[in-house]
C-alpha cells in the first residue's frame, strides 16, 4: 500500500479524490447493494430448498457480516462468518447455513477464475507482451485449489474422512459433524445450478456496473473496441484473483490496488486516476459494509458465549 502511494504520489491521488462526482458514487452504491441483494437472495433460496424458512432481511444482514469481515481477512475468508451469523442469530442449522455459503461460493469462484485468468492472459501476452508473467497466475492457482477443496467438502465423504482425527477434540468434532450433515443435503445443489448461475450473473453485473460508475465519478473513459462497461465485468474477477495471490496482506490490500492500477494504466488511464479508482472502490465497499457492525458484534458475542 505504501509503495503504491509512494510511487504514484499521495498528493496526486488525493487531488483526484477531491474532485469526484458524488452523483455517480451514489449510483455506484445502488448497484453495489443490488449485488449484495442478489447474493443474499441466493442464500435464502438455497435455505428454503433445504426446508429452512428465513426472512430476506435476516439473510441480507448475515451476508453483510461476511462481506464486512472479508474486507479484513486473508483470501477474504471472513465471508464464512455469514454462516455463523445465520446459525447463532437466526437459528439456522449450521450444516445448512454452511451449505448455503459453500455451494454458491464455489460456483462464483469458478466464474471468476475463468474470466479473470482469461483477462490476465490477454493483458499479459497481447498488451504488455510479457511471456513469463507466471507470478500473476498464482492467485488463480490458489483460487482453483480452494474450489477443489470446497467441492470435495461438499460432495466427497472419502475426503472428509481424512479429517476424522478432528473428532478427538471438542471444538473440531462439532465442525466435523457439521460437514457430515452438510453432505447429506449437498446433492440438492446440482439440481439448482441454472438458478444459481443466474444469480451469480446478476451479482456480477451489479458489481461491474458499480465499478463503471466509480470510474465515471473520477472522469475515467476507456477507448476500447467494445462497450466500455463490459471491461468492468473482466476487471472485477481479475482484481479478485490478485487478492488471492499469496502475500502478507489482508484481503490483498495494496497488491490488488497496485495490480488494478497497473491494469488500468496500460489501457491509457493516468496512474493517479487508476490508483484513485481502485482505492475508491475499496473505501466505498467497506463504507457500505459498515451497516453490518452491530450484527457482527452480536455474532461475536454469541460465538464467545458458545466457546466458553
């Protein structure tokens, strides 16, 4: 983060941020909330297919807890706090709560790996003419590994038995049995893949248009051979992959900003504007996610009480 600010210039970045168009920022927040609503609805949809009735409001605020914590955790693993919130605060069985998170998340990751890797290959090989840019694909490799682990946890009893030793400890025994029960219902996901893909596309569209309006708030215009807003469909999974590159960061802070700024810069955006765009998207997202602070505290209290 410090390197990005140093090489581009703190004064230049702050100068860009002081001249943003707040109307476009408001539109960006609206579409970000559309993304969140789509992700919350898919949780509610899976739970109801699993015979668990839950209000959309409860599903939404549980989702926002996970989004908030994912802003500050390596590989955005904090999103699994959504399952804890559903279980502790809204009495959703923990196995069904975890299934509602793991299932669509694995599908979401598959889409992001495919599109993000394709975008990085195009930029590396055809724009930057880099033939040895293997490092940037580490994030895609790690995300692919996570997808495999998620799918095995969802569907493979043999894989789960590799962790049967965890039944020797009280806390991990509880987690192990949760995954056992989750696998009893996981096949249900295979029958609703088309619906989940539609919801993934809706949430992806919300995020892409949200980023498009952030760019417009800074006066960024890209001259491409296709409609400009389509570029942000590719940028979002690409930056997500950068967040998963193994590095000593929280949710890829700094690494994704630097990589995203570089990606925009090679397309003709001034470095200060490019960096301001990436910083503003993170700041705006975290600001929206702050609505989940009271619920996060409530979940933490319930978790602490359960542990002790």
